[in-house]
């Protein structure tokens, strides 16, 4: 698949997509599994929630979110990588209230239903800022009134002020789009798109944040 955004590292090659969960487990020295469980628990999912998952990945997050849902709850994953969609479908095979569709989140969505939560995990940082704005607009439009946009991603920090043992690997591994993502005031940006009532939960020495923003 050719990249639409040349500097993006969230547009994955088929090989990386196929091994994504393994790569995350190994790169985090096994810490990722515990972290993602905790992060998803912090989402505050209600049993009947309808959740839209932007850049849904392998389905690992969907399976974890589904633990908090009743039969009335639903998860709809939006993905563009065929390898991810394949894995998502295999992982969630017997679960009727979880679906995934091939849909890019950088275009208007035109979905028939409205959602209680839009979740975006380690995706938003990987786009140019103008595209992030389109994604925020789409999240807002897809939510019910009172619904929440939940962003799990890097926290805000000034990259040059971070310790070298974080800064050097971050600059080497992460895409260039992430460099300006971490230096933006996200609550302020989200506020200009109609979001309020922010809640933040931090992980990994505050380098990662779960940011909840309410459509009010
Ligand atoms: C870094 S992975 C994160 C996957 C998942 N959210 C997670 O936390 O495990 C980024 C994901 O975003 C997907 N993606 C990238 N660009 C996208 C787009 N324009 N629309 C939908 N999904 C996209 C990729 O295929 C990949 O699965």
C-alpha cells in the first residue's frame, strides 16, 4: 500500500501490520499488555455503549473493550489496512456486536448511527495537522450529544526538554508528524471543535495520555 502521508508511521506496511501486536509486546518489554488493559479500563465504558474505533488495528483493543459491554453494546472498527482487517476479523470472529469496515478516517464518514464513544489509539499523532482537524470533526459528527472522544496517544511535552534516553529513540522511531503533535495544546484545540469536560489519565511517566473530551 502506498502511503498517502509520506512521513506517516501509522500507515503500516503489510509486514508490520501482520506482526503489530507482537512488535508492541516486544518493543515495550512486555509492558504493553498490562498498559493497554489499564488504559481501556480507564475509558469508563458503560454496558450499552456504542463505540467507534478509529484505526482499529488488529482487534486487540476491541476484544478488551468488549469485556465491559453487554449484548446491547457495539463496536465498529474503521481500518484501511487489509492485514489489520484480516486479523481483526479472525480475533473477533464469534462476537456478533463487533464489526470492522474498510473506511479511511481522513474522509467524511457518513455513518448511519451515532456513537457514545469514539476511540482513537495511537493514530492521531501520525497525520499532518490539517488531517487531524478533519478527524476531530468526523469524531464530533459521529458522536451523540454527551458522547466522548477518547484519545490514547502521546501526552504533551516539549521534545527538546525531555531526557536524552527518551528523546533520541523517540526522534529515531517516531514519524515526523508526532514531533508537532506532542507540542500542541490538545484541550484547547478540541475545545474549538465543540468538546469540553476534559479528563486525563497518564501512563509511562506521563509520556502517554488517555484524554477524554465530551461533546457538549
Ligand atoms: C499504530 S496503529 C494503532 C492500531 C490500534 N489503534 C491500536 O492501538 O492497537 C495505527 C493504525 O491506524 C490505521 N490507519 C492508518 N491510517 C488510517 C486511516 N486513514 N484510516 C483508518 N485507519 C488508518 C493503521 O492501518 C493501523 O492499524
